[in-house]
């Protein structure tokens, strides 16, 4: 197995180092490099998934291209020849991992849309019968399809974990008009992704979208979109309410970590065995293949 790329060091000002992406400043634009790091429960695993950054970048490009007709986004064409020479010298490492994007003012709310009952929404429903302030029908099961896509925004809490909030709370934070526009755009994106991927035998259970604001107030899609890091994908022919079907995302990693009784979901995260690394890698590759994305991770 090839070695994972866990970090980069480019001769550019570092704008931000996220859980997965290293972001460099190009002035009015940013250069985003997807490493092979993987996180769960807001903790970065000590070993990565070889080739994951290339798979994520290819899937993100696929979806950004797919939504271009109705959702402006931050991705711009990249030309290695226009980058500083010391960056061009690392083309072999960077190729397939980078996106050149517009710099925006990120909206401080994550826009989550759910079509099925899973994850934190399932736990909240079990406890309260609601999800993010939305009352739901009684008797729903784990994995149940919701009557309609549910918008459940989230913010980063002080501990660093995502915290679901109500739409009313979102309106208080952002104002009614902006919150409504974000909800509408997020549901449109989810329904577009759901329709396309379901035709390929996959269900889009839920997804997280992030938006930025340009100087003129326009909202555009930023970060990543509909990747297996930001979405929950299930095999359609193995879906049945009452159980969680096999996924093509990092839920497999979360499930594995939940079984590690000695880890309390705070750093340092445990080292992942080779079999877990390989299983995650194969699930990400399988999703790319369902989207007819040709990819080489070597």
C-alpha cells in the first residue's frame, strides 16, 4: 500500500490547516490541498487513508461541475504553470489533490439536509421525537426515509463538536432572509444529489453544505460538496428501515471507533489497523466508481 500524504509544506502563506485540507493564500484566491488525513468525532486519526485526498478532490470536482447550472461555487480553473515555481516543482505530489478557489467570508453555520433518519438525528429523535426543532411522525426506525428532506443546521460548539440548532436559532444568528436563502439552496443541492446518485443504486442519506459570502452579498457554495467526508451514502439494495445499511463514506470508521471502549473520543485518537484503512479506502473508491469517475491513487 502506498504511503499516505499527511501534511504539506508549500512556499506560500498558510491560510488555514483543517482536519483534512491544507489551505494556502494566493491573495484574492486560495489553494486548497486535500491530504490523506481522516477525522472522526472531530479528532484526526494518526494514520491516513492512502489516496483519499485524490478521491475526495475528484468527487468534489464532479459535484461542483454538476451543480454549476443552478448553484454558483468557489472553484476556479487551476493552471500549474501560473503558480510559483517552487509550487510547480511539487506537481507530482499535488496533482489531483488541489483546487483553486475564490476567497470568501464563510457563513458560520453548517447547512445539513437529511433525507433519512441516522446519526445524531436518530439519537435526537429517540430522545425527543423531534430533530432540530422539527416534530416527526411516531414509530420511525433507524434508517427510515423522512417524509421530506429535513434542514437541520449546525454550529461548532465550544468543545469543537458540531451542535444541531433550530432554524429559528439560525435566523437569530444570520437574519431571516439569509437563513431562508441558505435553507432553500441546501435543499436544492440535496435533492439534486439524491436524484443523480439514486439512479446509480446509491441513497444519499444526508449531507452537509457550507457557504460563503462575496463582497456584494452573493452567497456561493464553498468547501467540499457531496463527498464521502461530508455525506452519508448507502447501498440502495441493502437499505431497510430498522438497520443501518453498509455505507460508502466514513461511517464505517465511526462505527469501528464506537467499538473501541478505551477511547473517549478526545485526542489522541487511536492508530487505525491496516484492515480498517484498506476498508475505508475501498469504500471511497467504490463511490467514485459509481459516479463513473476515473481515478488513480498511485
